[in-house]
C-alpha cells in the first residue's frame, strides 16, 4: 500500500516554491515603485533647476509643455504637463533625496501625490489667514 509521504512532500515543496515566487514578485514591485519614485524626483529636480535658472514663469510653462509633448510621444501619458508639474512639486516638498529614498520603499507614487495635495491645501489655508 503506498504511503501519503510523497504527496505531503510535493505539497510542501509546492508551497515553498510558491512562496519564493510570490515574495520575489512583491520585491520586484517594491523595487520598481521605488525606482520610479526616484526617477520622478530626479525629473522634478532637473525641471525645477532649469526653470529656476531662468526665473520666468512663462519660460517654465513653455519648458514643461515642450518636454511633456516629447516625453508623452515616447513614453505615454504618464508624462503630461500636470504630471511634470507634480514631479517639480514633489522635488520641492522632498528636496532631501535621502528622505525620499527612505520613503520610496514604503509609499507609492499615489501616496506622494496625496501628500502634495495636502501641502497645497495647507499653503492655501495659510494664504487665506494672511
């Protein structure tokens, strides 16, 4: 009469392999998220530095518009003008890269976008008090 031992072993082996795959997929997702957040930070820094160098609002709007058009053609809708402006705000809000690196492992881009919105609301409330 055959024993159930091989079935248990196969089941255990399967579960172990499944766990390895699931853990790896999660780590890949976290690393991609973190890498993209740091890329957005760098994009925001480059745009902010270029625009501040000229210190003209109209120039800044033209730069973001032209860069957005080119990036959107090549990479898709994630690089709209409003997203590029969001990246500049992100850089301004989290100008310390080390803090950004640390948070990027815990928060998604959507979380950062919400923090940017909260900061904008706080700034608007401060203005209205003045």
